[in-house]
């Protein structure tokens, strides 16, 4: 009875350790691994094992910025069972990294959180950081922007519930022009919406103020244009040089 009371507050409780097959993934790629569970000092009933893909984003409130943890997707990987004292169990799992997972570029951590749901006890957990890298389609866009002389200045996840498509944030990539559009643009912000068959971009084209009218437009935040554009995987297979020409023509319409 005393051991059960201790387990209820986390002393002598069950332990978990999640081992991932690797540490680097692309959005949409399968994540495989195993959850290792070791029983505590008493028999415990495990309601479920839940894996959650987590990240954090910036939300502004009262002129202050706060970091907020966000669950991108949850996966239940085991049915209820009873874990005996000091018993060892292993449960394999596999799931797809959601396309809404941000790239771990800049200040955007991503990790897999594992939790045991134990009846009448503190739920043990385990966190495993992963690296999320661009898909080939995203790389084509990034290389095309590089060819146009855009340099990545910052990548950050920010609160935007209306734009998040299932999550309360978007990841904004902020580029500055260094050659072709230098003197015409202040910056170019890009949001990726990845899916299995296409890549959608939301571009925020921030024109450089020129003259009195330009400065007035900038002061009134009228110098920014939002443009949506979709590219199929077949379109992007033509390579970054072909895409760079298309993006240059698109941006030039608004500068």
C-alpha cells in the first residue's frame, strides 16, 4: 500500500525511454522507433502510450513576446495493459511527420514527446529532439531564391491561427534582397504549405518606399502585397533555375 501511494506521486513509478530510428526527417516522412517501458515498484494499469510532435511559437500579448508550446499531432500507439513490478516491455511505432511541422531552421525546435497515461499516478514522459529539414520541393524554392540574390535573415514560428491550417502558427522565412531586387524591396517573407503532391507559397512582398507617396504607403502599411502561388511536384522537378525565372517575373509585377 505504501509503495502504491509513493507511485501515485511519481516515486517508484514506471519509466519510459523512446528511441527513434534516426534524428533527421523531412515533413511527410515516416518516423519509426520503439518505446521502452520499465515497471516500477508496484503493478500499474497503463491507459495508453501517446506520442506527440511538439514545437514552440512566438505569441505577442500586451507588447511582450511569449514562447508557447504547440502540439502539432498526437498518436496513440498502444492499447490499455497492466504493467507488473519491474516488468520490461517494448512497443514499436511508426507514424508520418505532419506536413505542418516547421523546419528546424533558426529558432524552431521540434521534438517527439512520449507520455504514459497511468491510472491514479503521475504520468511519466520522455522528450526527443529531432531535426526537420526541407523536402526536395522546398529546397528547389530555397535554391531559386538564392539564385535571385535573396539571403535568409530569419526564420521564426509566429502565432497566426487563421493561416495555420490546423495549427495555431505559421513559420515565416524572412529574406532580404542582395542583388537583383536590391533597392526595390525591403524584404520578402515566405510561408510554405507543403503537401504530398504540391507546394503552396504565401509571399509577402514588402516594397521599398520611394518618395513622399512611398513613405506614406509604408507608414500606412500599404507597401506590402500578399501573393499565393502553387507549384506541383512536376513543376518543381524542372529545377531551381526554371523556378527562379518564374519567381522573378512574379515578384517584378509588384515592385
